[in-house]
C-alpha cells in the first residue's frame, strides 16, 4: 500500500467526512491500524450503529468516487475536533487526540478496497 505524505490535516473547523457502512468501516479501521506508516484519523460512529465516518482533509469530497461510500464537505458546519462528538446521537470510535489529525484519502481508499474484498471473501465462504 503506497502512502502519501502530502496530507493537509483537518483544521478545527474544516474536514471532509467519508461515510461507510459499519462493517466495511470496521474492517478498514483494522487494516489501517495494522498498516505501516500513517494511521487512521478520528472516526465517528452513529448512534444506530449503521455507519462510520472517517475524517479526511478538506477538499477530499471533490474527487471522492469510492463505491459504497460518500464523502461530504463540512466547511466546519457542526464539526469540531473536540472530545465530545460533533453530531447528536453519534460518538467517537477513535476520538481526536487518540488518532492522527486526518486519514490520508489515498490510504483510506486502499483500505476500503481491501476491506470490500475481505468482506466479499468471507460472505462467499458461508
């Protein structure tokens, strides 16, 4: 997995958020945490346990095209890198301070691809 070193970190008021189904996201978090080099930034989960949100550098949404995920520009709307979650009904899986400032989009893209292949292989074994 090639790792980009040119990540512009989130600022306290500006990050984009990549949202994926929880199963896919948890696999990606595991892959990122096992990886060499840059790790995973803060990750949110919703109260219903349906999705995970990876904080990525601002501008990521403009070029995001990974199937099964969405990337949303926040422009700081309601997003703050603080111990309390930025959205009511959500919580931090990996809170700011316990993680890097943002997940590198190229590294996240690769991890989500690997996670999709692992999930497909596991589902086909049933």
